[in-house]
C-alpha cells in the first residue's frame, strides 16, 4: 500500500486558495451554514417498541433479573453470511 501524504501535500501546494476546511466561516461538517440541533433521543434510537436492545451481558442479566423476562442472545459471525434465517 502506498502513502497518500506526499500526494495530498502536492495537491495542496498547487492550489491558489486554501482547502475548503481552512476558509474562514466554512465548515466541512456543515457546508450550507444551517444550524444543526441535536437529535431527540427518540430519533437517535429507532428500535422497535417492546424490544430492549442491550449491548453488554452484564446489563442484559441485570435487566432480565429486574423484569423477570428471558434473554434472547443474538450473535453473528462473518462466516455465517450465506446462511438464511435471522439475517
């Protein structure tokens, strides 16, 4: 694999204006300059209602003990991609 740094330096030295991210008042994150608000919690987590998606075993066992519900452990591996079923 080759290193892109010399190529990027070469491109940046040939420009007559600074790159977009270095222009005053211009942001790469928001090129139109529109204000962004933080998404509401409901917008961030689009999981179906009634399903508690929990990422750690400790949190899942604590929730199972608290609610008295069973745990469905769902896992996958890259070598399982051709097997029909859940995915």
